[in-house]
């Protein structure tokens, strides 16, 4: 699976999102930063990200996607630590 395709799908599917994708093949890791995650629980954030690549997962093109989802403020604090 092309990491750029997954990045673009996530960024197109979640308004204002920035996605960083790592890994190779069909097992990838995504760090997604979006204001849309504000006031959302972790499971809700993950569902939002999975919804953008659901067809790739169902087709088997993407086997696994590990997700870290942060608001911009959470990401900034994490980077400062």
C-alpha cells in the first residue's frame, strides 16, 4: 500500500487534518492531527480515521492501520515534552 494514498485519504476525509504515515506494505502507522478530534473520545477519533480508509481495509489492500490521533494542542504539548 502506498503511504501517500493513505495520507491523502485521511487528509481529504477529515477537514483540516494533517496525517503522517509510516510503515511499509499493508501494515501502516498513522499519526493524525486535527481540530475535528476536539471533544471526541479516542474510539470516536479512531472511527473517524478508519472511515477514510474503510474500503482499502475491506479490499485487503490495507491490512492494518495503527492510529495515534491528536488535536493540534495535544500534538504541540507532546512535541514540547
